[in-house]
């Protein structure tokens, strides 16, 4: 590397986040426990659905093409529920990002949650930031090897558990666990666990912030989701600057007092500082902001606490950055320091950038609800709720009896020996119940319609539990009846579940000779 | 790009790459090194892939790849695997009394599904993909059968065929009455045949019918399945029911031929396609 250039590729700069405590850290621990708990334990919840159906509360049965979610059972033809949920997830992400910035990234993204867990393990085994930096720089010896091996082994255990929990969503968990242990499970189960173990270990242990910065598209998309009213983690530069510490801070204070005294004589005075750069936002990217009243150094004592706790290895004081996942740990770190030096909390805080001019002018920021309630978030909420209501509605009006009627059009009709005209229909009946059920079939539309079922003299179809049955159905009319001579006559198939008397229908058409 | 052009950009604190276009310079934001190695790894993987699998185009065909994979072979394996899986059902089907098979049974369901694919491959050329037939090729959906519409009769027809050279084929031959009767007599017969559903034309026409046709087609035109003689009093006409078509049939006779599929299809396929045809709506 010459003096005027850098290589085009750089090794990862290791990040050693310092331990921090505070309200956001506590919140994040809570979210970590809840989300990991949901992930690891859900497959073990049982839900009795009666005989012939699985008793796992949440199960994606790929082989049987069913999705079970507590009392809800989704068949492949109802995949629109999944599509709807995905759209809701997308809109929900838009809503939260436009209102509260990258809260998904900072609190609930699996990458963040597992990295948090891995850093916790790292801290337990290797110590806090300074100890970890020392260990990182230390020569390899028995001590370092022991600590590293312990850490890696623990990470690996977590990773295996993570990959392992995933496969339990796709098969009966207790059975699969027994099969896994006795090496009797399907190879796909093992390879899935192996892949997810590797990704968990590598992403959570070794790559961490690299995943967010270089692999994840979300940091790029978020720019379109956020605007100056979005509440996000930021540094109140107008309060903190000029930052200074130690001797320099004392000198600045003295200088400020001297100027203040001087100005008191003259009657007025101002000092200038550079604004916190928020590129692209009007009024914030001026090289010099209008002067404001100041009395020496800002509140920032340049203690680097915010930088040291940052899992992304950035300095929030540089303004909004793509790397910032808004995990809010710098808020906790700074609040702690502000409390110690007797200043007001919130030098680093959740704030809306649109409040900067007001705050510079010494006014209070606008209340949170004014930032959150704006047309954009209301629109997202409305769309989100609309789809949610439609899905819930669709879920509850889902017919118990599910049938499709496909008229056979090759040929459109058949002439029988006595001249009668016959139409054929392929009727598919779904039995969503755990027991075999008989369904009665009938046809309405014209008194001349007579229904016959292939393979049986009865007008009932027995459908096995949890299966779809294809039944060939004939509708016959005498040669001289209207439907036989007409082009097309409408008809309606009625299906009755003979077990509980529920009925459903489907409309179709009858083709006559003229057709 | 040369090292002399690279400089530290004071505004951003970053170095430039040395690229400069009309004074616009490019900042160097170093990519992570692992990204570079991942890129190289994908190249290696890609080359390995072309070695392992068929890839490089040659003069005739492509390189086979050291794994010897081909999608055609995979299909063949899939078919073999499927047949192995269905072997027990096939054995059951060959051993079963198909006439007595329960239409709700799994074996029946399997046979009809298998028969459907046999039908599309072997039978649809004449009988149509929907089995509706054509002039001279019987409609298999209706309830009129020349040689019988029970499962066993259908199976016999499929296996041995009709009027072909095999010994067990169904056989009958209608005389060409053009050599026996006069045009006027044939015209009278046609009018009688067309009037059969309503009791016939009576008179000389009926006498002619009783003298020439009744042996095979019956007193009232009901036909005789043992001889493949069609019912000529119903609404179904294999060669057409208008006067011209009936005149041609009586004058020149008809001689429909069907191959003996038992020579080409397995026992299981013959039985499967028979059950399929029987379940199309006209089965007796």
C-alpha cells in the first residue's frame, strides 16, 4: 500500500462490542428470549386434531401438502393465505420502517438476535471488550486456544440446535428427534441441519455486521422507507458539538467564559460549528449552519462509549449511516455517561431529523405521535389492516365442503342409444375431516335432469379422511326434453355432507344437441 | 489507472481509485476480502460444475461430465422406480377378476389411471382422446356396444381385436347387398330401417328385411352382439344414419378392423385400458 492509496479489498476489521446496560438493552434481552423461545419451542407444541391427523400445533407437511397452524389447516389450493401473509409482512415492514426506522434490523432480525446471543457467549467466555481485544492481539498459547475452543464449541452447540429446530417444523418433532438420534432420519434432514448449522455459525459468529453491510438488501431499501419524520437513532450534534474531553475541554470552557465575558461587555456574541451531516435532507447539508448560542464545548465528552458498544463498529455521531441497524445500544451507553457527568439524557436518542431546526433553535421536539401519525404510515396501516381483515374473513367463510366441477368438453355431449343426451362432469370433493365421510350429490336446474355416478348406483360419494376424490358424474336428459334440444342450459350441483347435513353448491352448464 | 492519480479525498477522508472522467473521480471503498474469495470460489465451482455435468458443446453433442448424468437416464430411472413401486399392484391386477372389481377399491383406481395413459398412447388415434370416436370408429362413451360392453367383453375385444388376421379375433362379415338386391329393393330396405324405431315401414320393405337382415339384426333391428351386428333401431350410427349412408352400408357393406392389442400390450395394460373404457360412462 503506497501512501496515497488503499487496496481495493480489505480484511474485516474485528468489532468488540462492550457490555452495556439500559432500557433498550433490557428490551432487547426480552425480545431475544421471546423470539428464540418461539423459534425453538413452537415445534414441540401439541394440538389435538383427532384421529388420522398430526397432533403438532405448527407443521409444514410437504409430502402431504398440508400446512397445520393450530386450528387452521391450509391445503395447497389455499396458498393465497400464505401469499396474503407475505404481503402483510412486507407492508408491516414498510409501516414500522417509515414510523420507527430500522426496528426490524435492530431488534427482531434473526441475524441481530443470533449475533446478540453469540456476542453474549463470547463475553461470558472471553471477557468484555478490553479482554477480548487483548486476547485477539495475544500470541496463540494454551490459554487462548482453550478460550477460543470453548467459545467455538458453544457457538456450534447453538448452531446445531438452530439448524435442528428448523427441521422439526417439517415433521413430527418427537419422532424426528428419535430418528435423528438413532441415525434413522432422512438424509435431507441431516443435510438441512448441516447447512443451517454452518450458516448460523458463520453468520452469527464470524461474519456478523458483514452480513448486514454486504449481504443484506434491506439497508439499501430502507432509504425509500424512511423520511425526515421517521424516528430513528441519531446524535444531537447541535447539543454535543464541539466535542472535547480532558485538558482541551477545560481550555475550551475557559475560552468560552472569556468570550462570554467579552461579549457581555459588547452585548452580543455567537460561535459557529459544523452541522451533523445528514446528506440529502434540505437544510442539513450546508457546510456551515447559522451560528447558535454556545457556551464552550458541547455535551459530548468524546468518551467513545457509543462507538465501543456498537455491534456494527460505527460512530453514530457521523450521522445516518447505511451500516446502522438502530439497535439503540449507543443510546443506553450515552445515557449512562450523561447521567454520570450530570447532563440531560438523550444526546444520542430516537429522534426525527425534521426536528433538528426546532431543536437547534432551542425549542422542544414535536411529540412522537405527530411524527408517527402521517399520511404515509396511515396508508400503510390501512393497507395492512385491509389485507388482514380480508384474510381473516376468508378464513372464517372458508366452506367446510370444498368441491370443484369440471365439465368434460371432449366431447361436449354424448348421445345414448335411446337418443338421450348425456353430459359428463369431473367433480372433485375434498374431505378436510379426520374421518371418512359420505357426500350426497344432486343436480338442480331442470326437472328433466337425471344424475348418475360412475361406478355406483347410489348418489353418494365416500371420500376418505383428509383426501380429495375425483368422481365422474353424468347428467342425462330424455331426447325431447328442453335441455337436450337447447344449446346450453344452466345447472347447479348440490353436495351434502351426510354426516352433519352441511350443503354446498357449484354452478355449471349442460350442453344440448344444438351446442 | 496509475498510482500517481490516486489521492486522498479530503472531503470524505477516503482514497480515490485513480479513475477520473472529466474531473469526476471514483472513491475507493474497499470491498471485503471474503467477498473476493467468495467470487473466486464461485468461479471454481462453476468450472467444477462443467466438469461434473454435461456442459461443453462439442461437434456432436456435449461433454458427458464425469458424473455421467443425463436427464433422459434420470427419467428412465424414474420410470423403472415407479414400475417397481407399482409391481405389486400390477400383479394384483393381472390376477384379479376384473369384472368383479370394486370400483371404489384402490386397485380399480390404479387400473383406470393406468388405462387412461394406455388409451391416450394407443387408442386415441382412432377413438379420439376423449373416446368419442369418429365415423367408422365407435364412440366408447355411449351405451351402445357392437361386441358387448361388459368389462370382460371389452377386454376380449382389446386383446384380440376385430376382423384382423389373428385366430381369436372377433369376426363377422356383412354381405354387400348391392350384388344381391336391386337398387329399388335397397331403397325400400333403407326406408324400413329408418322407420324401425316406429315399427318399420311394413309391406314389401318389411318382407325384404325379414328375408335378408333379420338373421343378424333381429326382428326389430335390435342387433346381435355375438356377431357384432349393430342395433339399427337406436339413435347411434357408426357410419351415419341418413338415407345415403345407410344405402351405402347396405350396398357395399362395412368391414371395420381393430388390431389385436394383446400382441403389443401387457396383460396388465389390456386389463387396465378395459377398466378405463368401461368406466367412461357406457360400461354394461
